[in-house]
C-alpha cells in the first residue's frame, strides 16, 4: 500500500492577521463580561461586551453602553488597551513584545509583520517596528500632557486618567470618550466644543495617527523637504490636506452659520477631521443637514491612510480612483502622480477595495433599515461609520436589536482587517489560473 505524503499546512500571514484580530476581540469580550469590568459590578451580556470589544479593537468608537458611566476604571483600562492593540495592529503589538523581550524575529514573523503594516519590503522591518512603537508612545504622552491641565481643572486628579485615555483614543482614531454620565450618556466632546486646547490636540492626534507610519518616517528622515518624500507620502499628505480643508469650508458655510468666531471655525475643522475614522464629535450630528451627512458618509468611507491607526478604504485608494478618472479624461495610457507612473495592478486593487466597501456599506445599511424599520439614510450613516471604523452615530446604534448590532460588528471587523487582507486570506495563490483566456471586448458607459 503506497504511503500518502501529507504536506503540513501553515497559516498564511494574512490568515494570521485576521485570526489574530478575532482572537483579541473574543478575549476582550470575555474580560468585559466580568463583574469587575462594570461600574455596578454586574455581568455584562455577551453580545454587548462583544460589540464593545469589537469596536475597541477595530478602533471604531460605536458603543451600545456609555463608556464613561457604565464601565469601571478596570473596564475602561481594558478598553484602552484593546484600542491600543487595535490601533497599532495585533501583529505589531505582538512583535513589540518580542522586541522588548530581546527575542529574535524569524523570517516568517518578519513576513507577517510586513503584511500587517503594508510595508514595501521585509528588510528593516524590525527597525521600523521599533520606530513605530517609540513614536506612538511619545505622541500619546505629549497629547496627554497637553490635555491634563484642562481635564484636571474640571475633574481633579481623575483628569490625568481621562487625558491618557482620550490621547490613546484620539491617536488610534478610536473615538471612545469618558465624558458621558448616568444622566447624560453618549455626549462625546460636546462640552468642549469651544475649548481650543482640546479641539486642537484631539485633531492633531487624529491626523498624526491617520497619515500612516511610513509618512512619519519620511517626515522624520527628510524633515520638511517635500520633494524628497516617497511618492506615496506625497499622495497621502496632499489628499489628507484636501480632505480636511475642502470639507471644513463646506461645513463652515453649510451648517454652522449660527455659530460665531472661533467656535464656528473649530466646529468646522473638527467636523472635517473626525469623520476620517476618529469618531469624536463636538456638535449634535442629528442636527446637520442632509448634504452634510452625505459629505460625512463619503469621508467615513475614505478613512485614513495605509499603515496607520485609521480604517476606511484609505486616502490612497480614493486618490488613485480620481487619478485614474483624470487619466481617462486626458486619454492617457498611464496613471501618474508626482512624476511617477502607477502600476496597473495597484489601480485594480484600488477599484476592488472601493467596490467592496461600497457593497458592505450599502448591504449593511439596507439590511438594518429593513429589519429595524428605520429611515435608510440614518442606517446608511451607521453602516458607513462601522465599515469605515469611524464611530460617529446619529444616536440609533444603542437602540438597535441584537441582529442589527451583529451586522455592525461584522462591518467593523471587515472594515478593520481590510478588504485585500480578507481576500488574500481566503483565496490562496493555488487558485490562480496558470493560463490566460482569450481576449474579448465589452462595451461600458
């Protein structure tokens, strides 16, 4: 009888990433269920703990229980650590532990790290991880130090903890806050709408966390010599600037005419920054016009930049789609940016990612609307917030039934692990065709 040789199957780096996120989410949910995690010392229902853990690890910020009033200090600490793990990435956090303990990193682990942060090459990946870890801790510490005087003035010594929590939450683009009370839950930063320190620090933390680790490296190495940056960093910074200034002008004239002076300017800028996967708000979102809500949905779906703490389909994806349209209008064969030609496969990936996010966003919003009997526009807003890992809400998420909350959990998870990561994890290279089929034409437009 012939011996059958069975190859030992190993998980791919992409499968390790998606399973790593799932494992941390489940572990976090089990801890949050414990009585010690709630302020009242009660057991939290599994689906609510799972929703909170998913929202924290996926750095979203949608909640069904008010973070400031429901959870104990222990529970809030667990949420903060889940946010930090989710913001840096499960693989990045695990690698950081290895680096700090002095353990050697294998080639397989380096490859997984490369895919986890979308690094262009394996070489220098450990050095980059160390740079990311040190930069993250330093930025979060500086952010907390700037907010301590404000929060300590309002909350005493508890203000130190609140400063640290909000600094981590803002940098990781999570949107969790501790300002809600038993009588006024889910208030976010509305009580600090006119405070320039909190507004500016939170916005800067969101932007720094959302531009990506490789952009940090370019800025660190080349300072303000923009022409020396990599093409990706140039695209990210240009797109980010446009996606802040143009929406800010829109909100300034569209919604905040009743405000005056610095309050109107801060509200407009904050409203332009926060939909890019942060989830904080300083004004009542339900009072915005339909046009402004549509603008926010677009910003939420775009999200932050690759290799960052932010989610969404990414600024580079949006920029490449626009550049592809521009090249088509100009009858150019190649898509170019800053004197460089962009590979066709990258444009294909950008189109795939954008279509995946649109399908998830529309299918999720439609399903919730039909099941809950709520207006489609409101449900699409919540779905965009979930799949873009933003956390902004019109106030309906805490009132949704379990099925709708499960849909949001799935959207948050898929939005955080990323479309291509999921595709590569499910479909291996073995399924690729060896031969190319005959070419044919199809009419579009």
